[in-house]
C-alpha cells in the first residue's frame, strides 16, 4: 500500500530560548522522519508532504500548520501522519488522545510517533496502552507546569535577595556561592565618577566626552578583559562610551543597594522589603551600595527618561551604523523655505570622542537610498542568475521515483531469494553471496535517495527565495520592506565609503 504521508514538525519559542539538543530543530526532526520512511519497506516511495510550526507551543492546536494538516486529513489528502514524538503533535493529553482514539480512526489515518514507538496500525487505534497514555500525561503536565515553576523559582530567589541575572551590573561582580552582588573594586570607581559628573550638571554626552578623553575602558572592554563575554568581537571591545551607557547607569537603583527584577505585590522578606514600582520588582537593601540614596535622588530629577515609542522609525532604523565605532547614525532635517528637503546622517560619537573618522561621516539620505537601491538590484540580479542554474525539481523527483522503484524491486527479490533458499532451490553459499550483493545495492540506493531528498528540500527553499527576489526586482525605488528582507546592517566609513551586510546567503 502506498501512503500519502504528512510529515509534521514543531519547535516552540521555549525550545529556541533554552539550550536544546540538536535533534529538537525543525531540520533534524525532518531528517529523522525521512530516514524512518526510507528504512521502512511499507512506507518508502510514498508521497510525502511537510507541515511545520516554528515558534508555537504544543499546549493547544491553534497552530497554522497543524490546522492545515487536520483539514487535509479530513479531505482525504493524507492518510498517514508521522511525528518525531507525541509532544511534537501536542502536549494536551485529552486532545491528543481524542485525535488518536477517535478522529484519526474515523478518518482512516495512520499515526506514527517514532521516538515513542507508537504506530496506530500496530496499536489498533488505541492509546489505552499504559506507556503511551502516561507519556501524554507527562507532556501535558510538563507544558502547563514548566512556566509556573520557572516564574515561581525566580520569584523566590528574588525575594531572598539573590541576583538572578547571568551578568552582574557594571560596578559589581556576582558571588557564585552566595548569589549576591559584591562591589567590583576595579569598576565601581568609574560608576562613582559618572554620578559625580552628573551632580555637576553634565549631560549624557558631556559625561561620555570626559570618559572617552580620559581613555576610561568601557563596559564591554572589561567584559572581554575578564573573559565574561567571549563572543564580543575585537571591534566591539574597542567601543567608546555612549549616551545610552551612561543613561542606564544613572537610572539603575542597583547602585543604591536594591535588586530589580519583575512586577510583584508589596511583601516583606526579613530585613528587606519588596515594593511594586512601574512593573518591576524592587528588593531593597540586598547588597552594598556604591552611591548613597541621597545622591541618586538628587540626580533623578535631572534625568530625562527616553521613551522608545517617541522616536519615529525611519527607513534606515536600526540598520545604519558608523563603520568606525559601530554605533547607530543620527540624522538632522535639512530645510529650504521652511520645507524639509532631505536628511543628513552623521555619527553622534563625534560629540563624545575626538575621533576624526567619526566626525567625517556626513551623508544625505537621498544619496544613501540611491546607492543602496542600485547595490541591492545588482545583488538580486546576480543571485537570480546564479540560482537559475538549479536543477529542475521534476528531474530530481523523477530520479527519486526511479531509485525508489529499484529499491522496492531489490527488497522483493531479496525476499524471493530467501524463499528459494528455504525451498532448497539454491545452496546456502549462493544465498549468502547473492544476499550480500543485494544488500550492498540496497544501501547504495538508500544513500542516493537520501542525498536527492536533501537536495530537493534545499532547492525548494531556494525556489521560495527566488520568488521573493523576483518580486522586489520590480520595485522602482528603495522601501523599508526591501531593507528589512535583504539588509542586515549598513556601515558608513570616512569619506562616505559604504559596506552592506546582506541577510541572504551569497551566491
């Protein structure tokens, strides 16, 4: 019997955030299922359709791909569903069992969960088997309980005054035994200097200018030096003090001995108390302060908190960077007769450091748009020219079908060979010799099928990309949609030299 197989894979947001084993990825789930099909005499050669939900929880069935899969099953477009394990299909015990015990049998759909060793054909469409039911209960309980346990655990640790973040704030170090913050003698004086400068009515930029002129190491430089953040690049380790670095320090109550986590009602915890304040959890007196509360309160009225929602997103938002210091470029409007005629981008670091390179960056938006647009059109044409050489998908599918037929014929002939041996039509020596030859051929064909299947999957992804590229090739001017899809970052250097970091894989 040839099946119409639905290959279902799922990856939740929690899976992405946590350190997961490689087999949890969408690609590896697909490879596991493909290998299972190719090694199953009953399934190999069947038509396979892929359904994937990336970034959806399994506690309910409100997922685009699973909805489409179930709809196709009802319409008779598929008659076999294969998943890595039951948790990929769903974590709600009642709903999963309802589908396995009632819905799929009614629709005459076979269901296979590979790692759970569950096959509805062998289980006679019943999940009353203790092992399967127990696993479903565990998946359901795990999904509902995990989030609560994590939040509760963090809340308890926060109430105890423990610092739960991975990295200590600048000016402190984290004691791994007590889980408390301790003053870092190397960086705490820099924090004190920043508050002293603020007390003297220096604004953020002026404070940065003083720090950079004095060659005071930045937060990232200390992290690189102390091997706290290995992933910082050499470029990042040379970054200068910026307004946002100073703003974060001057707004942080950690420097008066408080630990800030998340929202909570007013509670008392020993000598410390917890108070609700603007959706954050503030646990007072958890560690030694670097500055006094009096100084913090004197500075606070001077601090102008920036509301990120107040800043309009222009076409180059979050993409335009200074190639020398790595920071986002600012812009000013250019007017003529009280009308805006253009924007001029520049590096604000020139106000915070004496870098002649940063100061030399001055670029008009209309010029930048034209350069980026022409570069993007050129890259799109080169990409399409290169990837149009992809082998025709129909040819690959025909090759796969031909190999699958050969594979089935070899499996059948191997079975007949055994029958000949049992009926004493051939000797044992001949049987073993021919059997070995057939198995070598079978394994070779399986390897070829796997290679072609992977090639077909890669080509499908490239074909999807090609359609996107063709769509934007028709555009007559640069727009934000094009930048968001194709461009990761744009670096501007002195003399307005430009380097574009593309999102797509280079041809």
